[in-house]
């Protein structure tokens, strides 16, 4: 008999966590599990899952934000009386055996629903920033999956039981990232010369992703290599940082590099950009994992990233990528210039990156998670 899993996510957008959910859910289907999902609304995630014939049930959810605190607490209480009963109904109707919460917010609600229904819940923690009052509410889990050792250490520091935590890295479907004639598509569409050096950043619009570091590093690089082009893919997909994009535009104007920066907005299929770029830069501060890094590596794209969090666990410094002290603008610029000017280094990083990316395979990730399912059910 197929094991019935319910994935719960608190948004329906297209961030790294949502891409990981899609990969995991579709792999579980291939492994013979029966997969269901619960989302707060229609959107990219719901549409994509439905295309794989994965059932999507909707449940009511009011946004949970830490500031102002009263707003967050009030909405949490509203959700207790709306989201939790709706999730309980989905669990009972679908005869779910295990609930898999894909975020902290999802676990706050889905964990309680699962406990009320007498079934286990998995909290998939993809978070490495402040945990406030919610630490006292995140207690209805059977097991925690941390996407990196950094996340596991963060959870333990915040009082969560080490014996409940398993570190399982995200994985990707490597077949999707084999260049199948797509190289050149992005450059042709944007009228970018094949000879231009393209530096890429892929991240949703949030201050901790540090697009400002990317932009300030770009200015330093352009002083020495004025023909370089800098591309930013990503948007405020979670609607948490309304003024951030405007601040970045002001910074670019102030630095007088508007003609060398391209904003792509949200890109659902990032592969054409990865195929056509020459370097990926990931300056995020305390990145929990960094899925885009292994995607870039799989495409043979040299990576420069902050030396903390997940990236520090993925990248072997000066072998499969370059690690830089976080927020060190000059160090980021120097690393980018090295990749531009030293083609032998770029080729070495590319080849080693492809090999390293193979250590992060979705089938391996799915197998490890299925072992947790079997241990708690």
C-alpha cells in the first residue's frame, strides 16, 4: 500500500524552497509514494504540481510577520481557528499518513493539525535567521530535517532537541541541467554579445541576500573591466520587502552603472541564464543552503559565494568555487576579476563544480527522507 504524504507550504511562489518541494514531490511519485499538497493559494507552485497530477488542496492563511509583533500574534491566532481546522479536514479526507511541512510557518500550523489527527509531522527547516516567539510554538513535530549543518547548529542553539534533527542536503535532478541546445538563448534574447562577460546573481529580493554587495562589487569590477555585464534575476516573491528594489535602483544610479546592470525580475526557468552566464555570485548573509549554487555548478558555471551557512558546506574553496568573507565588497570584486581574467582558473572551477554538484542528487535526498518517514510511521 502506498504511503500517503501531505506537503504543506505557506506560499505558492517560485523560490528555492518551492523548487525543492517540486523536485522532492515528483521524485517521491517515481518511488511509489502517494503525494498530496496543501497551499494557501493558486500560483506557480500549484500550477506546476498540478501539471504532474499531484493533488493541490487550498487552505486559508493570513500572513505571519514578526513586525509589528501584535500583528503577527493576531494573525497566528486567526490562523489557529481557520488554517488548522482546514488542514485537519484535508488530512482526514485524503487519509494522509505523514505531514511534511516545507517551512517554519507551515510547521506552526500543519504540525498542530497533524498532532490533532494523531499522525506524525516532519518539519523541513530551510531557515537560518532569527527565531523569536515562535520557538515556543514550534513543538508539534516528530522529526526535523535541516538543509545544512549550519541550520542544524542554529536550531540546537535555539533549544531544539539534537536527537530530533537530521541534516539532509537539498538535491537536484541533474538531467534537467544538461545543456540541450539552450546555450545562447538568453544572450540572443537580450542582444548580448557572445564575447561579453556576464556575471549573474539569482535571489529573491530580500536585504539578507545582499544585492547591494553584488552591485557595489560590480562598480569595482567595471573600473578595471568596463565591458562586463551584471544580471540580477529575482523579485520580491514573498511580498516582504516592498521598498528594497527601489533602494537598489537608487544605489545603481548613485554609482553611475545603470547601463551595466540588467534586472530580469522573477525567472521561472533559470537554466538559459545559467547556460549563458560566465560567473554566478552569491553574496547572501547566512544562506541556509543555496540551491542556486548547485544548479550553477551542474551547468559548469564558476561560483563566488559568501563563506558562511550552506555555501561554505557546498563549495570547496578554490576548487569547486571561491568563498569570500561575507559583505567584503573588495574581496568579491577581486574574485570576480580572477574568474574573468584567468580562463584556466575558470575552467578548473567549472569542471570541479560539475563533479561537486553530483554530490547533491535529488534521488539521494529523497531516499534519506523516506528513511525518516519509515522510522516514524
